[in-house]
C-alpha cells in the first residue's frame, strides 16, 4: 500500500508541475506576443513583425536585411521570367516576416538578426524560411615567398599565413583559419581586407595590392563561361548573388569574397611569423599566427570553409591562366 500511495503522490505532483509550467509558458508566450508589433514594408507591402525594443527604422536601415530581402524578391520574380522555370506552374511568394531576436553591437548598432519568413505557393507548400542575418565578411589569402628563390622554385616555397584564435561558436579556443573579418556598415570589401591584414597579420597592404579571386571567376551566363543564361530564369537569379562564398546558405546570409596578396620577403623574416601574437586585444581578439606551406593549406585548414574555398579558387584560376 505505501508503494501505491507513493506512486499516486508522485503522479499527482508531476501532473501539477506540468499544469503549472504549461500555464506559465502560455502566460510567457502571451507576454512576448503582446509586446510585438507589425508593420507593412513600404516597398514590398509584406507584413513584418518585430520584437520589443526593435524599431521599424532600425530594421529597414539594417543593410543585411535590406540586401537579403531585395535578393530574395528578385529571385522570386525570376519564376515569372520564362515558362520553363521549375516553379512557374505554381510560383512561390514571400508572405510574411517575423523577427525573433536581435543583437546590438557596442555602440548600439544593430549587429545580428534572427528571423523566420513564410515563403509559400498557392498549394500552401512552404520553403524553409529561418534566417540568421549578419551581413558579408572578407577573407584574405596572404602568401609569402622567400626572396632568394626563383620563379621555378616558388611553388615549393610559397607560404600562407593562418590565424589561430578562439571561436566559441565552434566550441574551440584554437581554431585554425584564414584571416577574415566582417565588413563594416558602409565600408568596402577591399578596404576591410586591408584593415584585417594590418590588425590580424601586422601587414600594411594597400587596397590596390589586393586581388579579389572571387571576382575573377566566371560561370555560365556571366559573360565568358558559355552556356547562356541558364534555364527558367536561373541566370537572371544568379546575377543577383554576389561573387563570393556562402559558407552556410541553408540558414545564414553571410557571403565572403576571397582576396589574395602575395609578396616576397627575406627568408629570415619567415620565422618571425609563426607564433606571433596579433589582433585587437582590447576587443577580445586573441590571435596567434601560423605559417604553412601553400601545398599543405588544404589539410592544415581543412575545417575552415574560407580556407578550402581559397585553395579551390587559387588553383582553378591558375589553371585558367587568370593569375600567376
């Protein structure tokens, strides 16, 4: 009997906890919902729901949001360009946007935005619409060649500078990667690349000394790759995308053009790079430099999407004779 009574008591307690927690969850959800506001986008007439604390002007003036929305609307319009588009029979449309959360940077500037979007067709079929907006970044492939080797031996003695730093999102305090950084609001890609090289590598490089590998790539429908503009408006939609690497296109808007710089340096100077501490320490950047051979970059940086993209671009452009 005591066992039965004990079991009944535990069941009653569990039910009570479930009931009270569900009531609390409902009140909490209602509280959050009651603090949200909705407005119509001035250009696209799409309802946009905002969380408490985020204003309409903040979101509309956030470049990553404006650029993402423009590209998405352009891609949706491509469904109507030609009849053989795969979705032409029942085209998708953006029906609503809900901003779930946001982060402000130190000066109160909007930095990251997490939202969901409803993109559906007439049959009610929806596309995955969760998006993390953070805007573009740049990555730099910096290669150093000893000044005492000839052109023929340069391939065997070409070195690349990598950074080793904490990346909490990856769960690592020693993540090896290509130098990179977010593009500041209103800044240029080349200018940001030059600044990141100075901050992270200690190299002062002018914007004109940089080569954008991503810009040198030509695909079908982009004026040199042949094959026309693609089918079903695909070429038109592709033109809306920047020439850059998308490391996580399934859930994030971030795209990264890859820049390259190569210079000759005294051989004795090469040893000074490995283990050098750099970065803006006052901003939490704890960076250690690592020097690796270019021929080994694909495996030394195998966990870094930027690194693998740089290897592929550099090798492919060399084969096509667009870079030396």
